[in-house]
C-alpha cells in the first residue's frame, strides 16, 4: 500500500497508509476499535475502494481489480455476506 487514504463522506478513516508485506510473511494489525484495521483489510481484499493511493500485489496496481481477481481471502469475526455478490 502506498499513501492509501479512505474517507467516508468528510470523515477520514485511514490516512496515508504505507505497508509492504513480503510473500509468505505473517503480520498482525493491532489497534483500538474504530482505528481502521478492518477498513484497511477490506481495501486490500477489494471489498472497499481506497479514496486515493495505490494498492499493489506482486508489484501490480490492483485498485481497479475485483475481489476475485485479487485472490485474497477474508475470514470475518461474525458471519458476513460479500456485498458485491448476489443470491
């Protein structure tokens, strides 16, 4: 992630996120409730669009890729449905 921002209306949820994860590297996102952890993961998975900045995977910009094209899996804390899918 390079200089990624996410805003909901006038409220900035994620500000200037820069993150590089190497292949097979394990990381943990820690922070207080409401600090943007889930929003950050949703942007990586393609479930939320970044307001600005670049999301790269294997050196390729994936901002415009669908969740399926990104090949990222999410495990939710509570049962959840993907908003981009229909019944």
